[in-house]
C-alpha cells in the first residue's frame, strides 16, 4: 500500500500495519484527500496486521480496509504494485494540507465513534501535527454517546497531557451524556473532574448536573451538593433555585419549596416569572388555589406577567373547585394584566361550565372569543355541543354544529349521533333528518345505532316519510336495507 498525496508520492514508513479479510468493514466519506492524504491499496489477502494504537484502545478496528475506500480518490498514475506499505519522510512536504480544521471535519462526519478514534490516531502520528480543541471536544462527545467511556476517559487524559486548552463546556457535555445514558454518579465524577482540571465552574454548569440528578430521582444527592456550593466557589443563581423548587413541588414538599423561595431573597437572588409559576403550579396540584391566587397577586404587584400556561393552571384548578365565577373573572382580566388568553384558556373555562351544567353560559364565553382576538377550534365546539346535548338543549346544539361546519370544522360522528338521538327522543324527527343530511354532506357514514334510533322514530310517525328519507339517501350512494331496518 502506498500513501499518496494529491500532487505526488509520499514516502514515509508507517510500520505495523496489515490486513484481515475475515471481518466486515464500514465505508467512510469524505476521503483522506480532505486532509491532504490519500491511500492506494493493491493487496488485501496476503497480509494481516493492525493499526498502531495507544494502550487505552483495547479493541482494534479494521481501519485499513476502510481506507481502501479512500483509495479511489487517490491520484491516477500514483499507484504501486508492491504489497508493502511505504511512506517516507516526504510527508513533511504535505503537512500544509493536513490541517486541524480538515481533520476535525472528517472526524465529525463519522457515525462510527471508534473509527473516528482511528482517524484521530492516524493524524496524531504525522510529524508536527497537533489536534485542535474542537477535534478533542467532538471526538470525546462522540465516544461518550457511543458508550465508549473507557476510551473517552483515556482521550480526556491525553488531552490534558498534550496541554490542549479546554473549557467547562466540554465537561458540561460529558455530564449531559452521562445523564442521557442513566449514569448520574458518573455525571458527578465529571463535575469533580472539572475542578481537578483547575476550573471554577459557574452556577450554569452546576445547574446541568442538578437537572441530571433530579431527572434520575437523586434529589437528596442534589441537595447535598447544593449545600456545598460555597466549597466549589459557586454562587447559586435564580435558575438553580427554580430547579430545586420545581423538584420539591413535584415531590409534594411545598414547605421545602417555600423555604428555598424565602432563602432566595436572603441570598440576593430575585425570583422571576418561572419561580412564581412553579410555585402556583405546585399549589394548584395540592388544591391550594386560594394560596396560588395570592402568589399571583404578589407576582403582578412586582411587575411580572404570567404566561398563558400559568393562567391555565389556575383556571383549571378553579373550575375543578367549581369556582366558576372566579375562573371567568380571571379569564376576563388576563388581557388587562398583559396576557392575551389563548384557545386553551377558553376551552378550559368552557369545559368547566359545561361540566357543571351551565352550557348556556359557556355559549356566551365562546361568543366572546373573537372579540378578544381568539377563534374557537374544533374542541371548543365539540365540548359545547356535548354540554348542550347533555342538558337537553338540542336546538342550540344543532345551531352550533351548523356554525362549526361553516367555519371549516368537521364534527365527529359521536356528535352527530348524540344530536340525532337527542332530537329523536324529543320527537323532533324533522330536525334529526336535517342533521343526518348534514352528516352525509360531510361524507360521514352514520353508525348503525344512529340509523336504528332514527328509522324507528320515523316509522312510529310516518311509514311514507321513512321510505322517502331512505330513497333520498340512496340517490346519494348511501345504501341501506329497508328490510333490515324493519
């Protein structure tokens, strides 16, 4: 095998290499031309050797067969018939093409982490070449996500030994990787490793570790580290407290959450919108809506504006507490307080009113939506129609179904069934037939039970009218067996 540059032969010897034709190999792109080296391989069957590797790589890769894929890009007329691998000291003449940026690009393009490691080693052995921080960072993360942790740790130590500058961002990525694979204890070790490397982490770096620990239900460990922050030279920020307050609220430890909330002020950390929202959500989860409204007032007095999601938490809790008047008042005040209510907020209140048998009041809420810059969606109409039907207000429900269709929404079959059966039970067969015609225009097939209720009611009133209905539907390609209907 001859190692060739784009412009001519390179004669420097890389010893200890060979081939094995018993293993599968992967294809890599781009070629080594992107970093100034190309390979020409003529013989694969008569040699067997491995790429030189550091002691911490325990499993060699079939790298040379992969490099054969690169050989198609090598210069024409520069191939060798010799089965030996020859490169001489002339590689120095091509060192200008072998740049850290090109090596980084090639390594970043690999999907096989260990193959990327082999490429790293090939470049490392070129005289006078040094990898950039970006290359180390990319390869370390690639190895970590491939769960090659032993190789990753070895590369971190080599990076330190080579004197390559590094940043806390590298260790933050490592912490996140350990979190992704469910290894919180290793994430803690990575944080301490940052300290060993001489860095004083900031609160934003510690927050990443907190999130990992809490996601893996290690709240006590997280609190233990939080108490030692002064030893690490870290001052917690608002985000730090928010993470812990949220964890306590999710664990139904509101007293601990309030303790941290009060401690924030003593530490000079100012609560933000997220802090208040987390507290209100925690209080609503424990059905302490009145206290949550007090937190809202405090929040507004300090000039903070809750988002629509926070308001929806309060609205939902008020509706479940059957405090519909307060829910409607809060919905009406949202715009005045700087937050335009969205369709989710309206649907929450509409659902609350319909659940308590006040569908007509819910109708008015839906009517108010366009005036406040919000249009009803399919769920708005479906909730309202269901509520009206449950209260026996079928004429109003039919009007809203027509409005729903005119606004481009297709009612669900269940809505049609509920409305048709309700009208039939009230003896309003004509209106029920109109709803059925509306349904067929939407190319929806009535359910068998819908047919049964409707035709039985029609038969009780007029045999002729029933036949006319079936004949009309048959003209529109709707087939139904009159004999089956009885």
